[in-house]
C-alpha cells in the first residue's frame, strides 16, 4: 500500500522547542504505523549545513531539509514539485505564515493544507479570518483556540487536538530514586538537614513568561515563611536577550544562598522528569500562554501546578469539577497589540494571590500534595494521552487524504465562475 506522504513546515522536529516537540511526537507516532512518510522543512534554528537529514530508524521515510526561517514561496513550490506530497501540514503562530497563505491557491490546488493552530486569548482575532479561510482543516490545540476559530471562521473544518506529552518518560519515579538524586546534588536542604519545599519554573526567559515577577514575588513569599524553608529552581537562560537578567534579580532580592537556583544546561527528557519529581510544585504565571507544556509534563509526573487561568493553562489545572493545583484568576485584562496583532488580552495576576498560592502549597502535607499530583496524572492520561494524540492525527490525516485527494485525485475548487452583468 502506498504510504501517505506529509510535507511538514514547523520548528525543526529535532529542536528543543515545544512546537518542535509536538511535531516530533506526531511524526514519530505516525511513522510507527508504517502508513506514513514525512518530508520536513527544519525551520527556526541555525544550521551548521543544509544537507538533508535522515534518521537511522526511519531512513527515507523521514527526511528533514534544514532551512532558514520557515522557508519561502519558491522553496515550497520546489519541494511540492520534487516530492509530490499528499498533504501539507504547518504549525505555530499565524504571524509566521502570511507569505504561505498568499499562495494557498497554488498549494491547495494540488494538496490539502492542514494548520495546527495556537492562539493565546480573546477577543476573537477577526483579523485572522483570511488566514483561517486559507486552510482545508484547522486543528486547534486548546478549548480556547477552538472557540476562537469557531467564532472567526465557522465555515472552516476544525478539530480540537490538544497537546500531549510522553507519559512514559514524564511519570512518577520511585521515592528512593528521587531522594538519592536530591542528596547527591545537595538540592535545597534546610540548615537542620530537612528538605526545603521546592518549587519549579521551566520556561523561556521572555517578557510574557513573567520570569522576573516570579523571582521578585517569590522573595517576598520567603520573607513570610522563612528564607531557610523554601527554594525555587528556574530552568531557563538567565541572560536571554528576550527576558530579564535573572542573576541580577536574584542578587537584588538577596536569594543568593540557595533560595533561587538556576538550571541552565540542556537536559534530556529523563533528566527533566527527575526535576519535576524532585520539586513539590511547578509554576507558570505567563500573561499569555497558548498551552504551556511544562505544566502538562509536571502533572504527568504527579507534581501539582500553580497557573494563571489563561490560554491552555486553565484547562490543565481543572477539568471543570476537580482541581490539580491552584488556578489564579487574572486581576487585570489589558488590551495590547501590534501592527500584526491589533488586539489581544494580556492577563495579569496579583502578587497577593500568587503568594497565597505558594503558601497553600507550602502548608500542605506531603500526602495532600501527592494526592493532588496523582489526580493530575490521571487528568493527563484521560485528556492529553500520547496514544490518543497519535490516533487522532492518524484518523484525521487519513480522512483528509481520502476525502480531499492530492495531485491527480485532488478534490478542491480553487476558483469560482461568476457571471458579470
């Protein structure tokens, strides 16, 4: 049987970003079925050279072409003609794709175009309507994104396919293994030898992630509970040009004696899973967050979360009845924007709510935190499971191929005949 060939444009699937991770999960899962092939533009990273990349396991069934940015119209035209894919699949913020949607009549005349879409917040972005209308299917990553697409472009076929995580790697580890890791790394102990309550923050050090706010407010939390009783690990680049100088903030807030720890090395997924396990709670108070993979990974490791009730974070912390951490309602919703995005809400929480949430986690018994985390793991398995993610993409892309065709079998009307009177 002829395999369905999918042309992917996204962050390079071998890169460490969240977009790349979701792309890679989808590709590797569908390759395991034996019914798909993939050719990718490996975008959004710097490349040592531009030779096509294959993997030992999949060979010619998965070829990555390194490219600057996400490519351009000519590189897309060239690949379409050379590879003759059956489907084109793109992912990430729509601001990266206007150049592609300008030639959607060319692309969609030969292959269906599937867009895996993220949008962070309301008001519904009506300025995206033309973009949305340029796709055969929009797969939405969250309930919020799905509501937005339904309001802006109800005519377009859409399907919610929430992000996933590798639940076989991100899981609860044996207690002795966790304790041994903490002892060997001398990780956050009180002066009397007892372990501190340990919080985790895993994000890019960028403005909307509120990295400086987290540190500054955490220092005020320590003033209430005692500087020897809790600590925070921040897995990030402390001097990222898109964020704040976190080392300077740590010095200014006098958290230089183990109260704020920086994890700056690239970690394997297993190492990252260990950090989630070592910590008592994971924090994400971004003012805008399409989904938030770190908190999903944390819940999968049975570590509860503190999050801003914005974007995809709000559906992780609660299923509408049960809670798997603490959700903080924004205290302000400001309309911000740019020339490309004229309006969008920016959700900000209050310092008091944040510190109260830290205290609530701090004052919980270990048994209560474990129960909260275990419920969070079940929430992930029920609603964001890896197998479900792959099965849904398998069914969706197979259906799109069968219904829409490609090249000689393509069923798409790229133009209308109108009588001019």
